[in-house]
């Protein structure tokens, strides 16, 4: 597993950017998990070097995207409701969402790898026939 190979290219930054854009378009709601899942499937499909590399890429995209979403959420709550509620959001609610987004990102990256693996196997079988 080469970390430089995982983060090389535009796949990981575009995955992070798409998670943040989906979060902002969704009205900064907590229902961004399906978009994280689909984004990490796409990242896993594109970065299908090995299973561990795609899992790490999915983890990286979901973790950084989740951190940015957490900071945006806490900033919006701080501006709207004050420091007390923002600290509550930071310590409990948003932390749970971050953990869930990491788990969903890992699963999405693995699924993307297996989808790419099946596509390659099906293409090889069709060429032989």
C-alpha cells in the first residue's frame, strides 16, 4: 500500500469536494450519508488498485469530507445559536455523524472495488466467448 499512489490524481480531492457540495446543497442536513456512500463507491471504482488501497481511499475521502461538514455545521450553529449549543453539536451529534460517515465511506470504497472487479471479469469473459 503506497499512500502517495492513493492520494495521487484528482479522485480523492473530487470526492471530498463532492461530499461538501452535497452537504451544502442538502441544506446542511444530516442526511448526507447516502451521498457519502455513493461518492465512496465512485472513488473505490476509480481507485481500484487493491482492496486495502480502495478502503483507505474511501476512509480518507469520508473522513476529510466529514471533518469539513462537521466544521461547517458547528460554524452555522455557532452563528445561529451561540457557543453552548455549538459545543453540544461538536461533542455529541456531529461526532456520531462523523463516525457513521467513516464507516459508510469504508463500505462504499470496498463496494466500488468489487464492482470494478466484476466489470473487469465480465469484460474478460465476453472477450473469450
